[in-house]
């Protein structure tokens, strides 16, 4: 909605739905044929959907200064069933992701901008499958149904000179990052993914 040339309101709705049936077949030789090893084969069904609303307001204060502020609100639902163990996964999450953009042009030869944004990375269904998978006689992968999403926040400062030269400072922070651990367990090597620590990144360019 354009109130006028200097004030613009933007809104939107976004949604998706997904459904996955993951069948892992582990065969063992019985006589002259192969049969499914019920202790190692498994079926994992997973479905999820996400509904999000976006709103932002852009304002041109003067020929030198502009701003835009916004937010994204998400509702996320996920449900999973592991047939071999009857374990279930159920998630209902509501998150808000703010954003901010500022632009200042003191003259035709100089431009300063500041941008802040936020996002989320959710673990895909394969990492949530609560089952032990044998990938070799001595190595297993144990997935983690309790993995949490990782939220990210980015702050970007940019300075442009004569439309030809640019200097930027980009800082990114992420929490609850997913980390793979490799540990011995009962005579085999066990690969396990869990949330561990936060990440900080700084780029000067």
C-alpha cells in the first residue's frame, strides 16, 4: 500500500507443506536370497508445514535519508513417526524475525548503509529420524530427534565512494549450531549430531 511516494507499506503471506516417507532397507543374506533385517531396516514418516506473515514499512525522510523496518512471523508444525521403534516427533514453534535497513547519502559521492536481518535454519527430517543406521560393520549413525533449529542474525555496514569503491563490515551470529560428534560406543564408531555452541563470523571487505 502506497500512502504516498515517500511512505510504502508491504505485507505478504507465505506457506508450505511437506510430507516425506523415508524407507531404509538393510538386507541380510538368508540361504540363496536376501531378507530385510528388521533390527536395522526402518520406515520414518515425517510431515511439516510453515505459515508466515511478512510486514515492512519503507519511508523516505529526505533526499539523503531512507529507512525500512520489517518483521516476519512464522508458525511451524512438524510431526514424525518412526515405525520400527514407535517413537514420535511433535513440534509447534512460533518465531519472530525482525529486520532493519538504513541508507544515508550525505552527497552524490558518499553513501552509508546499515542492514540488520534475522533468519532460522531448521534440521531436515533425516537428522531427526530417531534410529540407529549401520553404514558399515563398525560404524553407526544415530540421529537426534531433539535437534533444535539455529537462529541467525546478520549486521552489515557498507560505505560506497564515488559509486566505484565499497568497504563493508559483515558480522554474523548463529546460536545452537549443529555439530557432528564421532565417539566410540560398544566396540563401534558412533556418529551423532547435536546442538553445541554458537558461531561468530566477521568479514571485512
